């Protein structure tokens, strides 16, 4: 499968891993948009969030909870974003969830 994020979680392309469990992998975004910018992906390849089952989405959000729980980022706050399709500017077509924080975030969208 010629997919950048599949290659990343399989270790074929290097990344700065911050979290991994049986189903989910998380790593630093290469072009951070906030002091903390992590990408959480499910290991099941699917183009965007609509291809993930509710169980898969729950596993991703459980991983985000596991990674943030009890940490400074949980206390100070963070944002989860998933871009889907051209209007949202999606550039990598393996479903992923941006976790942004580590500083006061501005507004988003129009
Ligand atoms: P999106 O625009 O929502 O599809 O987000 C894709 C994200 O993947 C962007 O924020 C990129 O900076 C990030 N990205 C692209 N290639 C890599 C890579 N090799 N390692 C880490 N993050 C990447
Ligand atoms: Zn993939």
C-alpha cells in the first residue's frame, strides 16, 4: 500500500513517535502549527474519518485520552481536528486526527 502514514506506523519511514498501542499510532507533525502538534492515526488504512467505524474512532479518542490524561496539555487544553476532503485542505489520505496545544490557540475557520 503506497500510503505515507501506513509506512510511518510500520516503521518504513521515520517519525517522532509519542504513543502507540495495538490499534493506534501517534507522532509529531513535521510542520507543527502549534507548540504541540501530534497526529493520531488508526492502524486500519482508510481515506478519511468517514471510513472509520465508531469502534475505531473510539479507539483513537481513547488513545488521545491516554496520552493527555494527567498531563499539562490536559489541564491547559487542546484541540482535535480531522480534515476531510478538498474544502478542508486534506493532504494525506489516511485518516488522521491533529492534536494541537501547548499554547493559547487562535480561532479557526471563517
Ligand atoms: P492534513 O492537511 O489534515 O491532511 O494533514 C496532513 C499533515 O501531515 C500535515 O500537517 C503535514 O505537516 C503532516 N505530514 C506530512 N508528512 C509528514 C511526515 N512525513 N511526518 C509527519 N507529519 C507529516
Ligand atoms: Zn494508510
